[in-house]
């Protein structure tokens, strides 16, 4: 009997000690708030795309700060999101290597990235091989969601939707203003992003009956765009369509102005032309330019203005389409984790596949629902066209299309004035 009493006293003492240790935070029991969700983020934090990579990083960080401050992932006992960043340098091989490291060394639960389609495409294969869910905020190459993968989920519209809407917009402008367009020129960075757009443009131009007078890829690292702009000037297109990163968008725009190249319209494709540094660097040279985006500061969505104001106060510039998608991606992840109630990759993947999100901060984009089709593409991703103009208070980006989303009281300038 005495032996049993001694044994029970020992058990009780151990139990009390374990309880005290847990209370002091030395041990984190299952479901305790110290649990973390490791999120691997592959971004171009150097290279010509560094500016947009930094914006995506800042947007993610702000969303994660909000999520963690609001109690984290409640179905996981208040688990906090922990961000782990890796620099792709805009190089596919570096993105692949970083994905391997994040999965095998950092033991991340989910991946996001990589902005550059050329990096996202091979990196998504790494995530698929390891069965790690991969949330793609904005890389737009169609082929990213055409690989038959089950772990890849893209929030943004794919490039065939971007190009489709650019041509629909152009034809709508012709009708609205009675201005005939006959010739088009395509100038684009020579990565997967630019080449993907150009491939679609050529098909759409043929269907619409436009003559392509220039098809000009270029390296984003170029420091002199005079040869490219001279080709544009000689081709004399009615409409110039471009895909550029920030540095080349700035240099191209300023060189076009220097050479006095003024087609009826310039239509760009987000990216560098939507970068906050662009307008600061080109000023009035960007006036009347049209740009296709997923989001603009004048979008009429609940919470959008407050979230943008918070971001601008924190980082000194407005959100752009790409950074909005990065911000949204964290809330898509939060929603999936709450429903999964588990850090098992399969459970997270199943929850992402079942996403049907229509409320909360994720709804600041121009679309009203986030839900993925069988390929992992957000079925409801939508786009808008803005025009750069000065209405008396400095240059700004003004939503002009679709027409029912046009800023009240504004009439687009089309064609572009020659003087």
C-alpha cells in the first residue's frame, strides 16, 4: 500500500511540474498560441523586378500583422503566421533552389510567389512534387495553371484574360469616340511574361483585323532604348502595346517622349507601368497612357480606401494591383487554414480548393468572389483599365473601363493629342 502511495505522489508531482512548465511557456502543448504557420515567400528582391517584389513583401507583411493581431488562426489555437522570405533574383533556377530550401530546411507549410511567371512556372513543379500548397498571387502566364497540378492556386487573372480585355477595351474606345485603329505595335520584355502577352496579342490582332507593324521583344536589363524607340517611330503604329518592368517602363516612356512618338493610344500591362515609382520618374510623359490592372485606388469597394491609406502611411506609396493580390493572398490563406484546422498539407490543399470567399479584407479587389476552378485558377478574377491624366491636382490614375466602373464625371482622352 505504501508503495502505491509513493507512486501516486510521484505521478502527481510530475503532472504539476509539467503544468507549471507549460504555463511558463517552456513547452508549447498542441493547439497552444505559440504554434506557428510557416509561410515561404519567394520574391524578386533584387534584379529589375525588385521594386514590385518589395511591394509584395510589404503587402504580405501588413496583412500578416493584421491577422496575427486579430488572434491568428483560431482553429489552430491562435497560431500565428510566420513569414520566411527568399530572393529569386528573377532567376528560374534560383526560385527552384529556394523552394527546395524552404520546403526541406525551413519546413514551410505553404509557399507563395514568385511574381515573375518565368520563376513561378518551374517553382510550382517543386511544390507539386512535395505536395506543398502554393498560392500564386499574380504571376499571369496561362501555363502555370495548365500543368494538371493539384497544389497550385492563382488569385490573379491569367494573361489570356488580360490581353482579351485590352483588345475589348480598344474596340470599345473605337466605337465610343469614332476613331479608327488599323495598325498596332507590340513591344515587350523578353521573359515569359512579355512573350506570353505577345503570343496572345498576335492572335487577337489577327481576329480583330489589325495589322501588326512591329513585334519587338527586348531585355529588361537594357540601359538604352533609343534603338527600340526608333523602330516604333518608323513603324508609326496607331496603337502601341507594351509589357515592362519598372526600370524599363520608365526608360521607355521617357525615350518615347524625347523622340516625340505619339500614337493614338499607348496601352500597357500593369507591372512596371503600375509601379508607384513610375509616375514619379516619368511625370507628364505618362499623360494619357492607358494601363490594365486588377485594382486602382479609386475602386468602389468597401474597405479599399482605408486599407490603402494604412498601407501608404506605413510604406509611403499606394497599393498597386500586384501588391493588392499579395495582400489578398494572406487572407485567402487565413480562410483556408481556419477551415482546414490542421497544418497537414493535404488538409490545407483541400481547403484552398474549396475556397468561396466573398467577405472581409480579401474583397478589396475589383472582383466580388474568390473561388478556384479545377486547374487552380480564380474563376472570378476581373480587370480594369485606367488612364493617367492630370485633372488639376497632379497626375493620377483614373479608372475608365469597364464603362460601368468609370470614375463619375471623367471622359477618357482618345485618341492621344499630338501636341
